[in-house]
C-alpha cells in the first residue's frame, strides 16, 4: 500500500532574515537616503533624536508596504525567476505571517510618526504605504502598462515626508523632489523590465515591454530621460538651491540622457545581450543617490557661506 502524499506545501521554519528580506532592504536603502536628504535639505534644523525617529518611521513604513506587496504577490513571485527565492515563494514563510508583519510595520510607523513628529508627515507616510500596497500592487500592476508611471508616486514620497517632518508644512521645493523621483521611476524600472520581460509575460503582468512592445518602451525611456533634466534643474531655477546642486543636476541629467540614448534608439534584442539596458539601470540608481547627495551638499555649502 503506497503512502499518501500531503498536498499542502511545506513551510520551513522562518528565520529573522526572512522577515528582513520581506522589507526589500535594497529598495529601503534608497528610501532612507532620499528621505534623509529631504530632511537635511529643509531650511530648518530638526532635533537629531527626532530626525532619527522620523527616518526610522519612513524606513519601517516602506518595509511594511514591501511586506504587504510580497504577501499579495506570492503566487506571482513564485512564477518569476527573479523573485522565486523570496521567503514566500521559496516556502520559508507562510502568507499570514507576512501579512501580519506588513500591517504591524505599516500601522506602527504611522502612529509613531504622528505621535513623535508631526501628523501631516504621518498622513503622508500612510498615503505612501497605501499607494504602494494597494493602488500600485493590487490595482495598477495587474491592469495597465502604465502601472510604473502612475505607481511611481509611491517611491517619490520619502523626500517629501522628510521635508515635512523637519518643517511641518509642504512647499514647492519638496513637491519638486517628489516630481524628480516620479519622473525618474519609469526609465529606471523599464530598463529592468526590458531584460526580464519574459518573466512578466509568463505571469501575465502587463509591463510596458510586454504590452506595448520593446520599440515603444525604448522611446518612452528616452522621452522620460529628457523630461527628467528640466525637472531636476527646477530647484535651482526657482532659486531654492545654489550652484553646487545646479551644476550637479545638469551634469547628471546629461549623463542620464547619454545612457538612455543607446537604449532608446536600439532595436529589439535578446535579454542576454542587453548591456546598454543593464548599464542604464545601474546608472539610474547611482544618479538618484548622487543627485540627492548633491542636494544636501548644496545646503551645507550655503550654510557655510561658500555660495
């Protein structure tokens, strides 16, 4: 008599590193950095302890949204080579634990931000979590190739929240910082989507290369790269920053266009040969770190009377 096989997937014991992986630490590093830069670039100073709490709340909120994203997309992640090793599709965690972890981080971060820092900053944090976990993950991503364009707002909140945590109000400058990341997101993510589009096609996610084709995606990457230049220069043009940021934004923006040109003008090729696309994706991350780093450097230069 043959033994019966239990059809229930085996879930291995969960390690703390799996909970940490749910927060998407690589993405979180960019969230923390841009949030911190938004805070440091504000025209006021914040108590260091309160500043640390604010950035911690931004990081924890982003981690909670990422956990909820992976809870909802566990089946999709299981079908994609790029995401199969994540805790849920790999069977190292059950979905209920991931969901509860995500809600706990999200709710806790908003409450602490409101009680310790500012309720406007807490509201913006709550909106950013909801935007990523529901508007982008549940609604936009499976329905439209514009998911990254509209959903890019989720990742654009950190410098706005950091600024508001320091000042208590919203002005044109943090809105421009939001706009920079919003416009940066499509060429950044579509460069990645070009060389992993087979994964998205396999699980039925309508990313731009899958639905509109490579040619249209490449043209839009270049168009967004060109659009990014004046938006990144806008803080300088309105007089909110000095020459340190202005020159840096110009040089970095032209470099972004230069990296986008071979991608935007190229014909469709196989994924393994997409070196220009991979170079653009890598540079786009460096671009954002450098741009926001120069924003803070510009602020310190102004405080020191160097410009």
